[in-house]
């Protein structure tokens, strides 16, 4: 069986299984994400009414073994592990699990247990335990999916027969596409609206969720970015200015997602884009990761 484990910290990859720093000898928490079911109960009800489930943060426990032939090598490997897993207010530890058919990422933070007790009884071999916590418990394919939409060929424009042909009116972008979430949990996308475009509307026809900007015009060369991920839920322009007030009151930024099976059949999300005053420079990008409840 071919499996590898590594950690990416500050864009540097550290193998945890080839002996450079340690060997990976055990783990807990890499399979199914922890979860709890939601329920409610009436005052005279027998039992409960089930209302679905939510995933909880994922604790991960790694058992690693340092093997060294000299004290200086042992000290160096200990120091390296302490640097790889050191706590941080901002730096994420990307745990990378490589299987034969796919590579999975899990974004973690160090929480406990790397105290590294020492004993001369075992020479320069030492087992250490690392405890991590993944706030988002879902594994994901590190290759980001990108689906792009562009303006039509300008059905709403007309040409004036002058010596130099001139067009008036603006193209309408009115298109749709099936985006298939091949994972097994919801994926909350980042959507980029690149102008020119007026009054854009993005709809997931499968779930009914909509993001609508009823009084917005984005100029050519400008853009808005809608981040639907939990912990973000933002709308910002190209200058990083908060523009969430441009969303209509009934927009669904809290729930807008690319759903997986069985929430939607075969993970097929019917995404439609509408906007006016577009041009050949107009485009909409929907970026997302394919996510998995466990590996």
C-alpha cells in the first residue's frame, strides 16, 4: 500500500514519512469527520424530530518516530519538528495525505502534545505525538476548479451604417452551465465578476440560492469578488473595499454553495449568470475546491 504524509508550512513541504525528520507510525482522526445531529422536540412529542447534521472541527493525532545515528542528528530532527508544528496566530499547517489515486489536503493548527520527553534508554530513537485541529474538517483536492462565463456575441447591440461603423447598446450575458461537485460535501465558492457589467445575478437553479446586485455597475477593468466561504462571507471590489451592501436583501450569500450528492442529484448544480451592458471583456469566474468528508 502506497501512502505518504507531509506538511506544508509557509510554502515549504516537509516529509513526515521518509526519515528526513521522522517516520509516520500511527494516526487517529483521518477518516470520517466528527459530526452531530440536529433535532427538536415538542412538549408532548415522543422522541425527537431529526433536522439533519453538522460537521464538527476535526482533531488529528499523529504518532511520529525520530530515528538518528548521532546526538547532533537527533537534536536537529527534534528542532525541525518543533519548527514545523509550532503554534501560530495566522500560519496554517497544510497536512498532505498522498494515496495512490489522489492527494488530499487538510488545513490544521497545532494544539497540543509536542512536549518530546527524552530518555537515554532508547538511544537516538524517539516517538513523539502531535495533536492538530482542523477547524474545517473536510479534506480537499488541492487543484482548484475554475468555471468561467463570458458575454454573448452582443445580441443586444446594433450597428449604425456610418463611414466608420459604430455599435450602440451593450451585450447581455445570459448563460448557464452545470457545475458538478464530485466530492461528498458542500463547497462554498469564490466568485469573481469582471466588468463591464450592470446588475449581475448569479443563481444556483438547483438549490434556488441567488446572489443579486440590483443597482450595481462594474466598469471595464474593475471587478468584484464574492467569497461565500464560512469565516469570510464577503463582497469586495478590486481595491479591497467592502461592497456587501450592493447585494440585495434577499440574496443568499450565507448558504450559496455548490452542493454534492445526495443533496443534489449527482452533485449537478445548474448555475446561471445574467447581466447587462457587458462586452467581450466581461467574465465571471467561479472557483472552488472539491471537498470530502473523510479519506
